[in-house]
C-alpha cells in the first residue's frame, strides 16, 4: 500500500494547520507532485492500482492528478479537523494552550486524533480487502497519513506522532511474515 502526502501549499510551507481550508498547491508543490509520476509508475509496475483513493481536498486531488493516478474521492482521508486552530501554527496555539500537541490535546471545534483514527480504520478496511488483488494508493495529508500508519501497525492513533511526514513524499506499508510493517517512509519524489 502506497501513501502519498500532497505537495506543498502556502500553509504547509508556513506551518499553519490546514484541515478543511481548500488550498491549491504552490508552484513548487506542483513540480514535486509531478515528479511523483515516474516514481509511482515504477513502483506500480506500470499497472493501475486496484484501489486508488484521495482526500476530496484540492491539494490531494491535484497531487494525484499530477502523479497520473485516477482516484476515487474518500471523505475519510480528509485531514484531522483542527477546528478553532485552523490556519494557525503550533507556536501560536501554544500561546493560548501551553504544551498543546495535536497528538495529545483536543482541537476545540474539531476532532481528536482518536476520532480521525476511526475514519482511517474504515479506509484500512477497504485497503485490506483490495490488497490481495494488487496495489493500493492513498493520497492525503500529513497528520491523517501518520494516524493511518499507526493504525496499520495496530498502534493507537496518537502514535502517529512517531512518523514525521514531509509534503510530496511516499510511504510504503506492507507485511513481513504476515505482520504489518512500514517498508519505506517519508521518501522524497526523487529516489
């Protein structure tokens, strides 16, 4: 299963939390997303994925489009809902809520990572059903993909804190001896 974080946006570049705000990719974000095309083509062996899903937000959809992967939109791949913290940075949030972390604290007016974990569990159910037939590709956002990786490993959603993930990068989840593993993580578009 291949996980692709969307390319750079103005807010990802500045560190602003972006869940429901539908921002476009920057020029650099588009260029790096385009560089994912040959990488995904190579890892998929030139064959389409049996299941390709994307968050419905433009930054994820556009990354999939530039990578030349036809996707089905899945609401469960939306970013963690930051609620009142939408559009502001962690240092700004900590001025109001010292010690705040998306992994350990609530997002007033939004959702917890545990709630996001319930969403990705549904995505993982779909992916697990499709994997015996071939490759799965998921296009989404930084925190939700980190939650998804934790849940793939059978960890609590909050353990996504352990998996840093840059924009326009690739992760590969698989198994070893029938146990879920991370095969590659945070790999840039150019290997």
